[in-house]
C-alpha cells in the first residue's frame, strides 16, 4: 500500500494544466486519487467563490477522466479548497493518491496512510452545533478505518472542508420553524470550523478525560477545548463535511511520511523541526525543498492582541480581515524557514490549537 502526494502549481482556480501534464506523464493516476486540496487566491470569506469555482472545475475534470457522473466523483474524491493566498503564498494543488495494489512494506518503518470520509448533508440549524461535532467524530473514525490506522496516536493531521450559513440557508431554516447558531454569515464560518475541529478532538482523544460528548454552549466559547491535529476550512460550496485523515501506519510504503506539531504562536517556525522529529525515522530525514511534499498549517490572530509581548493590530483592521493578515504572517514565517511559498496555510483556527497558534503537519518524501 502506498500514499503518494503531488504538489502542483495553479495559475488560476480553474487551471488544470499541471494536473493534465502529471496525468499524461503518469506521475498521477486519476483512478487512485482520493483527495485534492487547493489553495485559491480568493478572500477566504463567505463570498469567496474561487473555492466553488475550483471545486466545480475539478469535479468536472475527474468526471471526464474517470468516466463517472459528477455525483459519483463526489463519493470517491474529497475536494478541500481553502481560499486566501495573501502575502507571498502561492496558489497550488495537493493531490493525494492511494495505491492499494502496491506491495505491503515490510521494512518495519511506518509510511503515510490516508483515508477519506464524508458526513451527510447538514441542515442549516445543525451547522456549528453538537450534531456537526458528533457526525464529524464518526466520519473521522471511519476515515481512520479506511486508511488502516488503528491507533489514534498514529493520526498526525485531519483536514476538513465544512459548510457555512448563507442568508438563503438561514431563511430556509426559519421557514421550517428552526433557529440557527447565528445570523451573521461570516461568524457562521467560525462556528462550523469550531464544531468540526471539536469532532476531531473527540475522535482522537484530545478532550479532557476522554470525553466525546459536548454541548452547544461549549462551541466557540470554551477555548480550553481544542484539537492539536485538526485543520478545518469553511466554504459556501457544500453542505456536508469532507474529511481527509493522514497518519503513519505499518505496511504503508515509507517513501512518504508525515509528522505534526503545534505552532505556539505565529512566529514559531521551530514547529517544523518538531514535526519532522515526530515522524518515523524523522531524525534521519534531511529536509530539503525537493523532499517537501506538503505543509499544512492553521493561522489565527492571537486574541490577546500581542505576539511575544509586542502589540499587533490584525484584529483591529476594518479594511482587511484578521485571518487574512494571519495567513500572510504565518505563510511568510514558514516560507522563510523552508525556502518555499507553496504552503497550505489556512485561516480561522477555532478549537484548532492554542490561542494565536495552530496545528502544523509536514509531509516529506524520503
């Protein structure tokens, strides 16, 4: 068994040029693709239609490649689009393939294992509430089973695409006599991300005393609860959660491996070294730009209004949303450390790591 990760440049949300070339040269086998993550150059807010544009383009592309109807493509490939490439971040695709026909590895070194799962569509009144937490927890465990990851400690990252509320969805729920978690559509993104992250925390044992049940009042209120391995991104283009679980497991080819850490604040570039050390045989892996298969990280302005004692104004800017500032800052810090700007930096870290920090995962090709 083998998981392969390929990074491809994108000149626009509908640019399939690099993907077409990779398939033509047999670098990628479309029949083995289980997920495509994309960084698109929109604003990352409610009206960021670059995410939907990219998702629609990819769905149609794989429908033709696989000779399947688009709804069938949706049931086998997770499309996780994250808007916002502020600063020097480069728009790109991360393509995940799983080759189940690859011989089982007997080296004794665990390799990158990947699995996807999907919740059902959420009703508007369920978004940002415990139903989303519970169904996400179940889907994470399902994706672990698909990947053959038996221990929660072997999971290093869970990437989720989740829905948000729109005016139409709010009104639809009201028409049926239901209330929603909030009426501010931008605020709803945070609730959806937060509920999804807590679903990961419940699945992986990150909650105090191994709890799996929460109440609505804890979501986006009790910041002592968070996952150290979740990254969630909200968008208008779907109504369900699409989940990609990444870890290391025996029998998987160790050419690709993953490690994770938590950035304690926006300047914590040393998290890269800790992530490298956390992967199997990480101490013997020399990280070079050629070996970097992917980096995924969350970014969020610290609520304290300071970083290491110095004041910041990211949350006080009425022109540019604070999450956009945070993506640019964290992207710049990590790009400077790695010498690479094709990084999957996602904003909005509700219940994803400590205040002002966020989970980070490093995928390397050894």
